[in-house]
C-alpha cells in the first residue's frame, strides 16, 4: 500500500465529512464484513418524545421529579412532557440509576421506580394488567416504561424516537456493498424489531446491558468476522474500541468520538456506505 494513495483516500473521505484518525483505519475499513449499529441516537434521532401517558396527575409529578436526576434521553422527554403540563417537580432525596433497566428514587420518603419489566420484576412489583398495553406500544416501536410508587404499579409512559430520514437508504447501500448489518440495543426486543423493520435491518440483538455491548461485538468477531461498530453514547465506547473499526456519530458524546477510529460528521448515516466505497476505491487502486 502506498502512503500517498492512502492519504488521498483519507483526504477524500474528510472532504465528505468522514474523519479517519489514521490511514491504517481506511485499510481496515476495506476489509469489513459486518457493521453493527446502535439504535438510539445512531439509527434514530435520539430525541424521543412522550406519545402516551397512563396515570393520574400525581403519578406524572412523581415520574417527572424522579427523572430529573437522569441524563438519559428518555428522561429528557418525560421532563419536557411534564413541563408542558405545568407540573411542578418535587425534591429528590435519593437517586439511583440502574443501567439498562431504569431508575430508583426516593421522594418524600416514598420509593419510586421507573423503568422496564426487569426492573419491576426485580422489585416484585405486580404489573399484570399493564402487559398488553406495554406490548401495544412496543410493536409500534415505542419504548414504554412502568412507574411504581411504594411497590404499587401506578402507570405507563411511552416514548417514541423517529428514525433518521436517510437510515433506510444507508442500510440498503451497506447491504449492496456486501456488508451484514446488525442492530444492537439496550431497548426491548419488540421495540427494537419494530425500528429495525422500518429501516430494513433483519438482524437484531436487543436487551443488551451497557456493559455487555462490547461482549456482543467480540462474539461476532470470534466467528471470524471483521466488524465495525457505530455508536454515539458513553455506553458504546467499549464496543467502539473493541471493534475492528469503531465509528462515532459526530453529534454523539465526546467519549464515543474519543474511543472511535472514525467519526462521521452530523450523524449522517449515508456517510457509512460512502466510507466503505472510498476504502474500496483506494485499496483497489493500490493493488
Ligand atoms: P439504549 O441502548 O437504547 O440507549 P439503554 O441501555 O440506555 O438503551 O436503556 C435500556 C432500557 O432501560 C430503556 O429502554 C428503558 O426501558 C430503561 N431505562 C434506562 N434509563 C431509564 C430512565 N432514566 N428512566 C426510565 N427507564 C430507563
Ligand atoms: Mg445510543
């Protein structure tokens, strides 16, 4: 491989908004066989909005107050929803985030949980009647969270995030380049499948805890595949490092950008097939 043609290749990529940290990453991009994409903030815009809320006003107040301490995009959506309804937030005495599950909070000596089924199961909260409502949200690609106060189920809040306009086209082009495309997410299986279907992804790995994302990447590498991981979040950083090529979304967190080998500006997913094409054109010219 001549250093000059690699430089021309990374230069061409940079002009398009694809920033390689070094020429060796362009050569490895040429060898990729599998591309794994995070869901929230990578395939979707990462700006979720509350679409449905079942519960009384008091529950909404507990819910929004509880989420005040969370930095999760889901929390932002809930707080915005409560603000629009002029709900006053209460003082939180104790806040605990449970990765991949939700939050556990104490407000006015009351124990409050907001999160998924697993969180409620682990705390023996009975949510029997809510199951069908949960499923209805999930098959429509929404993320639904359950709320309990003092161990009693109180309501559901459902949040939807829109997929990026160019996601389907980007995924189609990646497949045309011969790549296997996989979605990886902490969200539940049904929601993940619904979003995957919207963008043309047929392989989904869902309900993965943040600390297990890198293990999933490793598993695919152990099958002998050269793997790229694309992500935006702090919890994607270990998988960006472990992947043969880590690709950060430019609109994502600083931590993800630091951990990656490549950054795509503006989070434009069409830059993914573009990067693959540039790597092929460059390396083919060398040989
Ligand atoms: P993603 O890969 O989509 O970013 P996460 O691993 O961050 O997913 O979260 C997985 C699940 O945990 C969410 O879908 C949600 O059910 C629950 N969860 C995480 N954070 C919160 C929160 N602040 N409030 C309620 N639920 C949460
Ligand atoms: Mg994300």
